[in-house]
């Protein structure tokens, strides 16, 4: 498998995942393995292609803040219910 990725494609994968597209669907669309898509959306690779905070949806901002909180404190943070994903 394999598609040559660039920053634009990685950002598109992350935004699509945030909007509810599954990792399996993204893997098929971009001709990547599901494992690699998972690493992209978790930020385990391509950290330099992060979506700027101001471009995230409200749901995405809560997810990022929760991840940052866990990284800093080691404690889980429950994302408050904010309605449907945008």
C-alpha cells in the first residue's frame, strides 16, 4: 500500500476524521493502511502537519484540550457534551 503524502493530504485526513469519517474509509480513499491512518490522526507521525487550532471545529478543540490535559497531568479529562459533531 502507499500513497505519497504531503502536508495537505495529512491535514485533510485529520479534518475528515474529526468530522466523522472512519479510519477505514480514509485508508481506502488515500490508499493507506488503517494502522497508518490511525497513527496520523493520533499525531504519532506527521506532527509538523498539525491542523492549526483555530481551524478545528468546536469538537476538535475539546478533543485537543483533553489530550493536552492528559499529557500534562496524566489524568483523563471528560469532554463535555456539546451536541453533534460539526
